[in-house]
C-alpha cells in the first residue's frame, strides 16, 4: 500500500491548488481551536484519490491511498501510531474556532487524542464506512445520514447520546469512556441494526452482511461505567445478533440485570432522590425541582445533539421550551450526587 507521510504548515508555506479534481459533493466539517495542530488519517476507495482540504482561509489538494482490508491494514487503522498520519497547523485567527473542511470521497477517517477538536460533522459524507474519533471533547455526533457506516469507534469523548437507527450496515461499535447513563446505554442497544440471520462469524473484515455485530460499551470489567452497564438489558443487543466485546475485541460473557423495554423505555432516577419534572409534555416552560443541588441541566434531541444547556447551584431550574422543535428529548440533570436522565416531550 502506498504510504504518505506529509507535514504541512499552512501558516508558513501553504500550498494553494485547485479543488476541481476532488468530489465537492461530499465533505467532513470540523471546528478546531485556532493555532493548534490537527492530526488525522484518511483512506479512500481507490489509490491516489484527490481530497481537497480547507483550513480557515488556506486550501490544498492531496492524494490519499486505498485501505486494503487485510488484517495488517485494518490493524493499522486502529493503531494510534499509523504511518499515514497527516499533520496540519491550524490557522491562527481571532475567532474561537477554525472551520476545517475535508472534501472528496473519504471512506475511512480517524482523528484521535485531539483536545482541540470542538465538533465534527459527517452528515455530508454518506459514503463514509469507517470512523474513529476518540479522546476528544466532542459532546454530540449525528450519524443519521451515514447509512454505509460499518465501523464506529467513539471511545473516551464527552458523548451523552447516540442514535444508530439509520446505520443498517454497522457491525462494530466501540463507545466506552463516555459519560453514559444506564438509560443512554440501553437506548444505544435499542437503536442497533438487527443482524439476525447473518451468521455467527465475528470478523470486522468480513462483508457487512455476514456475521455478528461487535459491541464495546465498556472496555473491561474494570471500566468506570461497569456498574451502570450492569443495570442495562444486554439482551436487547444479543437478541439482534450482537456480541459484547472488550477493548481487545475479545468476547465478554456477561449477563446484565436490567429489564429495559425498547418499545416503551424506562426512566432511571436515584431511589433517594425526590425529582419532579413538569409539565410533561411541555409547551412553554419545563420546571425541574429536586431535593439536591442541581449543577447542570441539558436537553438532547433524538439525533444526539445538545439543544440546551444550563448551569446552576439551586434545587430547581426552568427551561424555556417555546422555541424548541416539537418532539421527544432526553433531559439530563446533574446534581452534586447523581446524574439522572428522563424522557420528555415538547409540543
């Protein structure tokens, strides 16, 4: 496989070329902290695929290789020390963020251990098959317009929800290290595609219509979210031909204790907490009160996007819902002692 090892500094010696060769219909959009360095890896469906990259007010066209799906190449995709790592010096501007665009037929994208990545938008690249965004501060990711995703690695970010109902080809999901609640983990399992009838093979490199799905919700039995995970209903994933694996993709034969029903859902509230959320459904104002000090309140829509955030230091809070789109939301309440989620409806 052709190797590309390139170091670009757009500040010192930006290379300005034309974007005409790249497919401008598909792109990935990142918001990056100014005057930092971005590291990422790209593979395409064919060798020498032109990719047009815009970094603030600078741009360049580069040519990227195909990822050959043998075990060696696939292992390299997961390896943080990939030799195909691209290095970009992000523009130094006065804005709080720099828009970084990657245009073209990107099939595999990896961005790891990047504290400067504020957000990533992949909905304009529906052909994307493998995505690895790990160890970043991103708090939401919309994958609803990515029906070809097969591998999704989202470990150690700040995600609080994830909807996979529009990802029918997905066969490997790794999401440990995020601040999940028990209900969020259950909802992830409920949104997984049903792989029943596709056989018992467990192999990431096999065709997407063959084999079990691999699900990594915790890295190991020592994971900090282990107790929350053990309260889920893992049967909702197992019954759809998914298998629980650890960070080494080794099967973990665990049985959980929850009884979450995907058709109706369950609300999780600490037993000792006196929580009152009203009215539900809400039209104008949503009131929250409890017997603990509320540190923060978040509203998350069905795409996993945070649409409201409020900090506090009182046992009550109010949310103005009059300008929010009607629909179902997850209300996340963080107190000094607990993190609680509750399903709400906004009319």
